[in-house]
C-alpha cells in the first residue's frame, strides 16, 4: 500500500503537536519570548499550539515574567499592558473515490457491476492562543500599585503545571 506524501506530513504534524505547548523557549510548537525594553521593563510573549488553552498561555507568560524578574535581581513586577489573541488555522483534506465491482466474462462478452463511493475532503479548524505582556520590575513591593511577588508566583505556577 502506498502512502501519499501530504497524508504523511499531516500525520507527522499532528503527532508532533499532540499535546499542549510545554513551558519552553519559542520553537516550532510555540513557547515564550522576551524583549528587554528598558533596564526594568520587558515584553514577554507566549505562543501556544492548538491544544494550549488561553489560560495556560497567560500563566506561562506570567511565569516567564517572574523568572526574568528574579534573574535580574528584582522581587516584584507589575503588568503595564496585556494583549491576548487567538489565531484560527485550518486545512482541508483531499476527497477520494473508491470503486468496487465484479466483472464476468463469458466467451467474447463481459459484464461489469460496480459501485463508486466518493468521500469529500474535510476542513479542520483549530485555534492557537497568544499572550503578550509588558511588565515593569521593582526591587521592593511598590506602594500604590498592584504588583506580583515574583518568587511566590513562580512557585505557584510551577506547582500548578508540575514544572521542575
């Protein structure tokens, strides 16, 4: 039996993205990225795959912000701006026809009885969440604004998702 290349590519793609995006640096299946905008300000984004919930994407961008704060000697951070979006992706499988039948030969005559079944292609749509944060870091808990405790938040999110 011969397997067509598009079918094989689709199966491999589905296999590779078979579960939600893990907490990782941005790659083929998604992940986090950051850009430093000022000594104490970063933009952090997390892009998930089709199995990633919007909440998971938001939690992982918050986890990355916590890690960055601690790595740069800060204890707290505030979310200055947040953007969330979901992109829709779709693909359509090709249709195919299957014909079965029986042929009878009698001398120099032949008869054929057959049936063709057509299965149309199917369109599959899936959604990928993305969260973007602009965060400002602080050396101590600031007065007058809500700020996250970076160490507490890091521990809490890692425990929730069983990240070591």
